[in-house]
């Protein structure tokens, strides 16, 4: 899930999300041959927060916040 600067939340399916050295948020999918392809890139000034859906302590799935700076990937 992305929290966008203009006030909306966007839930987007992707196989991977990352934050590049320049701060862009990139979303990728894997094709049938295992190759990653970028499906969307968000400029640094358009996204205020990124969350991934995953298991939390104590069970259940929750939105887990990703770091607001630095480079990272989540799958």
C-alpha cells in the first residue's frame, strides 16, 4: 500500500517493491520466465509512506511500514 502525497492510499499488487538511491518507489512483477519487469515508478515527492502486507507478531497479516529513507526492497 502506498500513501500518496495528494491524500489517497493506493493498494497495488506487485511481486517486489523498492526504494532507489534517488528516493523513487519502484514496483516490479516477475514474468513466466522468472524475469523481473518494472510495472510502475513513483517520484519521490508523490509518496509519503510505503507498507507491505505481511505476518505480524502474534499472527495475522497487517500493513508493515517500510523505511522512509535509504534504499530497500521488499518481496
